[in-house]
């Protein structure tokens, strides 16, 4: 496995753990504040969308895989 893919997997796992904790605290805050408290999920959805687009671009970019095919 190339080193860049290993680092990408580790970063995704670390970020996913942080996002899980962050979403948990947002959910608790939303339940405490009632009706308008659900608006705190708007930034969470925006961050999730940006992360999804970055990962999809990284996986689907053919230029990044150019050096994986070079014999060492």
C-alpha cells in the first residue's frame, strides 16, 4: 500500500472520530435549546459536504496516481 493512501486512511479515521464527538455535542446542545437549537446542524452538514467532496476528489484524481505506476 502506498504511503499516501495509508496516511489518507489514518487522517480519515482521526477526522471521523473528531466529527463523531462534535456531532454528539451538537445533538446534546440541540436537545437542550429546543426548536432553534436544530440550526446547529447546518454547519455540521456543510462540513460533512466539504469533507465528502475533498475525499471524492482525492480518490478520483488520476494525476495523483501517476507515481503509483512507476517501477521502483
